């Protein structure tokens, strides 16, 4: 039979596949050698700064037609497998399975890590603090609902540092045992998820009771057990638990995004595209906050976030969480931190880490 142009193209694809397999295995062998060197120097397998540089290099090399995000998705799994070949790593996240924290962890570390769900944010911190090769993924703020207070609570006292950040576009669904809307009397979800679709729920289920649980995945489990209940959760829960989608895209804001921190031991190296997070307190007198922050403006350091935090045992006194661009080892950032230390009652550097790609 005469070959067609399609046959020729498929033959060319087979040849490229053969070459890709060979190159991927060569890369894997190099990764194993890198793991041996790291072990000899007592360095961790996961290096956020190095991996950020890999992605930046890929963006510079990419000439299409693959988009940058598509190419990063492919290499995320390559890097995940490379880490697994070196030393198995464990990631704790706010669970159970199919929660948004689980999805954020998967989208950052890939599928070759060992994932351990935790019932609370505090338990994520506990797991990463107790075990050497355990990393944590915790939500820190949502674009519509603001800071996650339980994460801020633990950042104040943990010996861990912020090693990376991840942004996740949040798409919410109403899930139940059946696809129809009739008979739904209770709706479960995490408090932030309920708040993020409050307008939609007011319009469509004004009489249904809304009940808060520890996570969106925990809400799904409630809906599995109760015929007249539904859950607000993510599309990943449909595949994991087998519920029906009553409605999708129910979030009130199309820009609904949650930011997550990757927490762990040690410190990330500079990448030239970094962010630093700090916590500080000021004396309870007029002008002290301005004096603490004015050094950032003078040095040309861009502050990207500030969050006040009330002290539990001192009425009307606050701590401040601040993010700004740059790494703690950068000279102008070092000058800022030194000056701020002299103008505050306390200051804690929570971490310098590669900037995440916004969703």
C-alpha cells in the first residue's frame, strides 16, 4: 500500500518519541547522580530556587507552538520523577484528598511525591516540623476573602520558613448524590468556600442551611453520607468521590484565586525574581508603622502586601505581615531589614522564595 503524507508524519512522530525516551532516560541518570552529590553534601532533594531557574530557562528556550504553561506542566512531572529517583519525599496538605490544598500541592510538586492529608492547618505545620524530609502546603490568602488566619497563627511561631508560593485559580461546584437541585436542605463547605459563592447560594438556595467544615473535601464526604445535603467543592472531588455536579462555576468572582505557601526547613537561594515575607511589631505610639516602612520606599523596594494582625492578649495592638519583592540576601533588602529591626519591637523573616506564577 502506498504511503500517504499522514503515514510519513506519524513515522516522524515515532522517531521523535524514540529520541525523547532516550533523552529522558539520560536526564534521569543525571538526576540520580545529582541526588548522590546532594546526599554527600547533606542537601535536600527539593530545591525551590533551582527548580524556578529550570522553569525560567524553559520559558526562554520555548519557541512554540507549546505555550509556556503547557511546557511547564510537562516538566513538572519530569522534575517530580527526578526527585523520586533521588529520594522519596513527603508533602503534607490540608486534606482530605481532592481539597484545593491537595490540588495546589499536586500542581507544585507533581504526582511522584507521597501526599499525606492533614485534618487541620496546624497539623500540616506539625508534620513538617517533626520530620526532616516532609514539606507542607498551606493556604495563606484568597483574592476575595483575605487572609487565612490559622496559617498566620502558625507562621508567628514555627521554625520553618516559606520556601515557595503557589497561586491556584479557584473554581467551585455544587456537588450532591444526584444532579437535580430539588431536596437539597443542607450545604457543607469550608468557611472561605461558602463565602466565595455566598451571592450564588443566596439566589439559588436561600432556604438551605449552610454548615462549615474543615475543608471542601470534608464537605464532599458529608454530601456522600446525606441524601438531602450538598457540598461546595472543586471539580477534582467529582473524580475522587463520584458525586454529581448540580452546578459549576458558582464562585461569585471570576478572578477567585487562592495563594498557598510551601513551608519547610532551610532557606531558598536567590533567583533574581524573589519575594520576601516578614512579620513585625511596632510600639503603640503614633507614626511607628510609617517609620518602620519608610525604608522600603527609600530603597525602592516594592511592597506587595500588608496585613494587620491583632494581638490576643493586648487590646488594640497589632502585628503586621508584609510581603515585598527581593531576597533577604539582596543588598538593598538587607539594608531595609537592618533599619526596620531598629524601628520595631520585633521582626521575624518568614522566608525569601521564588515568586509564583499568578493564576
